[in-house]
C-alpha cells in the first residue's frame, strides 16, 4: 500500500498503462492514484471493449487532463458545497 501521493510522472505512467489495458480488454488495478472521473472514463472503455471508439479514448484523456490541472477536483468540491448549501437551506 502506498503512503504518499504519486508524482505527475507516475500518474502519467499509470494512466498510460491503464488506458492500454482497457483498450485491450483488461481492467484497472487499484492504487494508481487516478481520480474517480478518470477511472470512470477508463471503465467506460473497458465496458465498450471490443468496440472502443475514439470518442471514449478522447473522453478518458480529457478526464485525466482534468485530474492533472485540478479541474476535476474543483468541480467535485463545488458540487459538495452546492449539496451542503442545499441541505442547509432545507433545515431553515
């Protein structure tokens, strides 16, 4: 089990390995450091195998780019805040 977070180079390597795996009918391994959005996009490819489209691969690459630039985490955080505020308004 990993204690520290993977470096960007390790994340890139893990993404490339997992993309290759799912494009060839395999699955994902654990402890890759990939976020939920990226993993979901990779699972979409795995479920589509052997009919993997360029659009699915592009979506996985876009999700991974969102992990690297922080936009996936930012959207997740904003959604949690929205849900919290919605619950709080319901208590008033």
